[in-house]
C-alpha cells in the first residue's frame, strides 16, 4: 500500500524526500555551527581575557620590599618548568612618566604591574606590536610593555620610571603592545630589570 501510494503521486513523494533531506542537512549544519561557534568564542575569550591560573596566592608586604626577599622568590620560581608559574606585584611608590612636548609628565591614571616573562604563558595575550618582556636568563635593560589603552602615553618608544618624590628618572624601553582584554591603561614592568635599578632609586 505504501509503495502504491508513493507511485501514485511522484511529485509529492519527491518533495517530501527533499524536505526530509533538507531537514537532516539543516540539523547537521546547526550542530556543526554551534560547536565551531562555541570553540571560536572560547578561543577569542582566551585571547582577550587570558585563562585563569589554576592556583594563585596573594602576599601582602610593605612596598619597600627587601631585595633578598625578591631574589629568593625569583630563585624559587626558577625551579618551575616554563609556563607553569609567574609572579606579579605592585610598588605603591613607583611612578611612571611619559615624554611630552613640554618635558616629562607623570602618568596618574594607569595600572602598573611588575611581572616576568612567564606571564603571557600563564595568561595568554596576543602581541599587537613589538615583543613581550625579556626572560630572566637573558640580558636586558630596564624595559616595559603596554596594553592598547596605555599606548597613548608612549611617544618615543620609552617611558621614565621614578620613585615617588624622587626627581631622578630613569628611561625604560617599551618593548611592545599587547591585547590583554582590559580597557584600563596598564604598563607591565620587567621585574628582573627593575630589581637591578630599584635599590639605587
């Protein structure tokens, strides 16, 4: 009976088969697009915001950190494999100055993060221009990197570092610009090279 009914109206049979075929293709396409879209959004989110560290610890100490304490921390971090651990800290009495036409002016609305070269392996951020910070085992001068929002403060490829209240300023090279996913102007300072300069400041 079914075969006879299919032969009676071949046009209706063809259209029904075509609609079923289109429905199956649409279902497969929808699932595929959804899966690829999810993977794409996860990848974009990882590039913009970085992935969260598995473990994190906050150590609260005075801003005038003892140089032996910083050295001990860096030596301890050196025991980890590359891309496993990274440190960052803030110095409340560190000021950053930008070059301008009428001399250097202090940058006040900026976040200063002192960190190491391993940070971008822990929290990925694409390099827009230039390079990231130099590794601790490589020779380097006082250097920084900035995000897109802080790019406006870099006019000649350098910024100046100084201790708050100290007129002595030391130029620091800006290695590059990164997309860290934040709208807040942020300047990343190489902890290893800053360690050499800070006792003199």
